[in-house]
C-alpha cells in the first residue's frame, strides 16, 4: 500500500472511531459552564474535566463560564456554537430547567443532545454566624410577620432554592409572591452576600457552603432532603414541621445535531470519567450523591423533571 493510501485509510478509521485513542488525533474537549466561577455547576464541571483527563479520554479540557438567567444565556451560546460538534459539553441540571420554565427563552434544551445525569444534591439553608436568627423556626416567625424583611439569597430565579422558599411560604400560609428573593449569577456572589449580611438566608447545595459552615462563618439551619444527610448534623425542613422536600441534580448535554456515534462517544467519555479516583474523591469531598443516568432513561427523566418542576412552581405561586 502506498503511503498516501495508508494515511487516507488511517484518517477514515479514526473518523469512524475504529482506532485506539493513542492512534487518533488529540482530543480537545470544550466545557460550557453556564454560571459564574465558584458555584455548583462550576465545581461539578471542573471536577468532571479532571476526571476525563484522568481517564485519558481527552487530552485537554477548556472551560468557559457564561453566567446568567439560570444558565439559559450559556445554553443559548452553546446551542449556537456546538452544532454538530462532538467535542463540546454543556453543564446543566434542575436549576436550568427551572429557569427555562420561568423565563421561556427562545432556545431550550430540546435543541441539544442529552448525555448524562451525574450527581444529586439537596439544598441547605444557612444564615450568617452573627445572625440573630438561630433556627429555621426563627426565620419562619419573622417571615410570617413581615415577608419582605426576609431576603432569600441563592441562584437564578427558578432555582431549586428559590422554589424551596416559595414552597415554604405556601406551607406556612404566606403568599409565595411575597418571597423577597435575591438571585445571584454564581455561588461566589451568593457566598459574599451571605457573609456580608446582605441577605437574611442563603440557599444552595451543601458543597458550596461546606467550608464556611465548618469554619463557623455560616450556620446551617435546614436541608431540603427527606432524611438527614449522612455525616452532616443539619435538621431537615420536614422534621422541623415544614413540608419542603426538593432535590437538585446536575448533568451534561452535547450540542445540537450530533450523530449517534458522536453521542455514544461523549456518553462513553463521561461514564469512564465517573469511574476514576478523581471523580470518586470529588463525590466524597463535596457530599455529592452519585446519580449516573444515560441514554433514553436520562431523556425521559428530563421530560419528567420539566413536568414535575412546572407543577411544583405553579402550586407554589411562582407561575
């Protein structure tokens, strides 16, 4: 076989995915993180990137943060730039679904390609260490007297912490529309606002507040799980008498118009990454619950989440 024919055959095999990774061209994965640095999506996206590198299914991972509107701004940019590109991933999750429901943007997840759910996490509500409000009961008493005086800080409008606050309001007889919710574009902004006393109560995944809770700068007063989280001595909303149980989850999507082979390759990349030590260490460090789900099962799960969250938001007076 002549050299030029050999090279052509090698290119064809690589394009078809028939060559071992070491024989293919270097893979440069682009990761769109639709939030500012310092939050849950940012932490999850970078942890996944490190795990992908450890799994040696990509040679390089580039990250781009694009915050705002519950991830919808980043989603729109991703949908426009990643069409047919099998080397791009988008971080997403329950917060983005809430943002799509409330914001009704022109670009939705249906234009992109489902890849995998990664983790599940419940929200924790915190107050600054020096706050006179020591418990969720204290917060509720003030909330009942003067709803507007309680500033709830968290992710974008429609985030799980926003929905949880609205659920609590409805639960205790306060008009959910009176929830004074302050939305932030990323976890870093929310942490600064809580520590600075600019909000009354902050909400997010436990991993985002863990170091501040452990150092005594924040006081955790409730989690939105059905039962207490392991190794975390924080009472649930439910055990304190408030019927608020709501989970958060995060996953990844590929760009629009991917071929079956491209979708399979991205799915395999993510699944292999979740088996690495780097990923397992991230789960432990951040108190994330592993919740891997791929293929049609993941598609159906996302459809169910749209219906479920829409119903919860409607009943909570958010729609």
